[in-house]
C-alpha cells in the first residue's frame, strides 16, 4: 500500500535535547511538508521541500531543521532552540509542487517535553 | 500565518441533518481545499475547488467558492455519526500551493 509514514507516534523530549521526527513516503511524490498543530488551532507550516536537496522555511521555522537527501524521506529535527516544542507534528506530501492536488498526510507524531 | 478562518468553531447536529461550514480567506488564491481530521489523526483530503470554479460535488459533500467575497462553504448532507471530526479549509495565499490552514470547525453528529 502506498502512503506516508511518520514515526514515532509519541515522542518525549527532555529540556535541551534535540529530537528527530521521521517522515517517509512511497508515493513517489516530489513535494513534502512539515506542519505543527497546537490544541484547538490550525496547522502552521514549518518547512517544505519541492525537490531532493532543496527546502524552504515556512512560517515558523525557528528552532527546527530539515534535510531532503532522498525523495522518500523528509526528517524534521526539533532543536533545543525551539522553546515550546510540545505539539502534534504532521508531515504531508504532494505529487508535484504547485500542482492542483490535495496533500496526503501522515498520522502524526505527538511530541511532549518532559 | 493562518489564511483561512472557519465558522462556526463548533457545530453539533443530529444524524440525518445537513451540516454547513464556512471558510473566509484574505488573499487571492489558486485553489481552496477542505480536509477532515479525526481526533489525534492526520488530515484527509476531501475536495479541491479551483479559483475558476464556483461549485463542486463529491458524494455527500458540496463545496462552493465565491472569490468576490473570499469565502467558501462545505455542506455535508444527510450527516452520519461517523462524520464527527474537525474540518479544515486550506488555501495558498502566495499562489504557490504552500497551503495554510484555518483553526477548523469541530463537527459533532449525534446518533
């Protein structure tokens, strides 16, 4: 089955730690996105990537970093510089950047600072 | 920055009734999309309407778009308990398909 997989489902981070959230897709989609969702709020764009080895900042990129070494993978690192990282993180993909197609989302990673 | 704003924030109806949710946005767009999210899950794409379209149907869903008023509506007919979820509209305020999402409408359908 084609799809987009996020792991882990739940992640706990201690203060001052960096953590990496995984996002893998086997849909052969070119574009991939990371969003953050806080309770009762919409999604806010963190980073996106149109093609391999290229990515752009979204609206709330500070304290986050990404890489796109493979088409299938777009991991997100939440660094210690992100002061309020507790949130639900969603990864999405799209066949071709700028296409008039909807996004396919993963099932999310819930990150909690302990 | 959030582009779309859904209204109402929450809606509670009985099974069989119709549910209407509205979305307003601020800038010109290429398309507007509606998504559904069950609690604690990822979003599921429901329907996309292009800026040159005024109405679109998909099963029990009907979406309208009024670009002059910068607004859209999502109608779910003959609602079912399984329709209980949050519904989000998404637009591309920079016209490059970097979608921005509103805060959503929380729909509860009572059996």
